[in-house]
């Protein structure tokens, strides 16, 4: 960790400077960065000023000023409504890749290096001006020598090295924060940052995006109303992605959609059906369905692009999500809690009574509210926030799904305000639950469990033999810990020492009182072997007392 700070000292200083400039100097100090980076305190405290903006606004400005890595992390974080405060979340949703495009000379060099051929041998023509530019890469329109129109996505030069540097710094800061700030330790901040870092690294590899696109294309192979652009693998690598060019209307171009005579209600239903097919049937879904990533083609065909961010749900996860949706529709608190407990990672100390009260309060918000007016994405996000307050960790794919639903609902509401996503989800949920309790499914689950148990039974004799061998060799030790007994014994030990101390003091007082009285009655000091008895008694008892006092205090059990 120290080596990383030395290698990236300038970037660390930039991060500390930006944080302090926007009013987070307290964080820089609390993290110990001033000392670790050998920075003069005045350099930062002098620049810190009172900022009238909200906490969320200042967070957004810090992210935008720190550049592409932090912008992408912020965009990924905006999907985590379960752990990010609402005011910060709203600001993170405003983050845009407002970056200029890089030069066409660099585009040419990268394509030729990656594809191993001159540009003119690959394309009949390619637009020098990018049609879209983002923090990781930019897109150019082109035509292959074989005649197909394509969109070529090219990664920014040196962006991977820059992102890796920033990710190392973020992970370092997350580790420091966990060690120094109790709240960050409870949040398990390093795990959260590692999760975000994994998502960002996946976006840096265009071959992953290409495989995602092909996987989703297979889901809609038999659906003529959904189109996924083709991937041209011969012209694609980790840093260059060539795919079919999609030319159509964006779904937020509502006036143009109506002018061309398309039925907005039908389009909205197609979108929702497509999402729930991906989520609840396939278990693999496009997780960033904002208007810029969805086009309306001729004939009312809906096309999806940009598959850098996807979500995955296992069979159990799909069924648990279906149970949650149906429980929410029926406003059944007990079923909602059961679904959340099956979905999340539940700590041992969770208080079910308090959790039930919180879920009940949330449920009451939706009593007597028509289903058409309930946002499924918002309701699920609120429920996950309740779970987070009780330290129940929700898998990131579920929070990604909640964000995906919110985004899609925003589009659907403008296309057809009367359409209820909640109502459209119910048939899919019921189908999944029927599959769960279908005799063939139950038989398959029983057979799977029997197979697992048979493996355990086969291994049992060998494991027992190993256990007995280790037991005979004395390699197995049993430790019994009774915390309450240990506390009781320590208290008993302390009381015993205190009684001993009191008895010595009492004995000392009685002996000395007797000697003093005898001396007073005889009108002369008592002398033994020409030694004054009172003085010797005082000295001896004092030494004994001192020795006992030191012994007890050394034991730490006074």
C-alpha cells in the first residue's frame, strides 16, 4: 500500500486537494492523508471554504473534477439506492460523460494496431467526426469493405492505465477509511469499491460487451419486434468493437414517434415485455436501458445498444424476485420479509421485530394506492434501503435491477402514463412460482439434494477414518470457552484479593494498636533485643503491605 502511494504520489495529492477544495478537508485529515503524503496542513486548510451547495452537489463536483474514472464509478454507484443517501443519489444520476473526443489520428493508430491492417483495407470509408464520445471511448460511423454499415467503438488511448491508477488509489482510501472510521467499517466500503471496480474493468474490455450483446440477441431470436445489433468479430478486440449500425429514433423523441404514426402504448408494452423476459425468464438483462440506448426502427421494432452493463439472476434469484413482487402486490408484510431474507445476506444479530415494523411502515405508504400509480422500481429500492438499515446485504444484481426498473419506468410513463409495470410483472412472477412448485421441478430439486447427500455419505467413512487417525495422534484439540464463567472467576479473584488486603490492614492495625497501648502503660518504649518494637513493626508491616499492594496491581485484578 505504501509503495502505491509513492508511485502515485502526484495523483494522491490531486485527490486530497480536490476533496479539500470542495469542503472535505475534515475527511483528508481524519484519514491521515496530510501526514502520509507529507503534505503541509496549511496547503489544504487555507483552500477550504464554506460552500453553500448541498452535500450531494459537492460530491458530484468532486467526482467531475477528478475525471473519467470517478465519473464512471459515480454512475455505477447511482445504481445502489440501498447504500447511497437519496440526496447524493440524485446528484450521481446527473453525472454525464462530458468529455471531448480524441483526434482521428489517434483513432486510426489504435484501429490499425489492434486489427493489424491499414484503415483503408478494413473500411470503405469512416467518418472522422465521432457520433458519440464518452469517458472510456468514442464511436465512429463506417462502412466495411463488404458493404455493411457499422458503428466502431474505439477506446481512449492510455485510459486503462489511468483507470487502474485511480482504482488502486480508491481501494487504498477505502481500506484506510475502514480502519479509521467506524461507519465505513460497517458499510464494508472496500467490498463496495471492489464491486464497482470489477464493473468498471468489465466495461474496459469490449469483448465482454460483444459477448453480452450476442447472449441477449439469442433471447430475442424468435421475436421480430426486438432487435439487437450484430457483432463483427473479425473487426473487434478488447479495445475496438465493431457492430451493426443502428439508425432510428431515440425513445425520448416523442413528437417524432407520433408523427411517424407509431402507437406509443404498443411500444411501451414491448419494452416492458422485453425487460421481464430478460429478467424473469432468461436471468440475463440489459442493465442500462436509458433513452440513448434504445431506438425505434422501421416497423415499430425496438433496438437495444450498449451492453457494457448487464445483470445476472440465478434460478433461485429469479424466483425470489418473483415472490417479492407478488408479496408487494398483495401487500403482505410477512411474505415481503421472507422474500428479502431469502434474497439478502442476513447477519446473525438482525432484529426481526424491528425489521417487521419498518416493512409495515413502508407497506402502509402504498395502502389504497392503485397499482397503476405504484412504481415497482421505487418500491423495491425503498425495501432494499430498509434491508440495508438492518445490515442485510442485497446482491448487487438486485440493486442493479431496481435501478433498471426505475429507468425503464421513466420512459414508459412518458410513452403511456396508464401502463402499470407492476401489473405486467405479475404474470411472469406467477409463471415462475408455478414452475417452482411443478412436480417435475420439485423432483429435480430432490434428486439434486439426494446426489449431494450421496456424495457426503460416500466420503463419510474416509472422513471418519481421517478424524480417528488425527485424534489418536493428538492432532485434534478441543477448546471449551464459557465466557460467563470466566467473568465470574475474574470477579471472584478480585474480591478475594480485596478481602486479603482488608485482613492484612486489619491485622496490622490490631498489632500496632496493642504495641502502642503496651508501650503507653509501661511509660516507656518496648524494646526487643535492643531494637524498638514499634518502629520495627511499622517498617515490617509497611514492607509487607507494599509487597502485597504491588503483587495485586501487577496481576491486574485488583
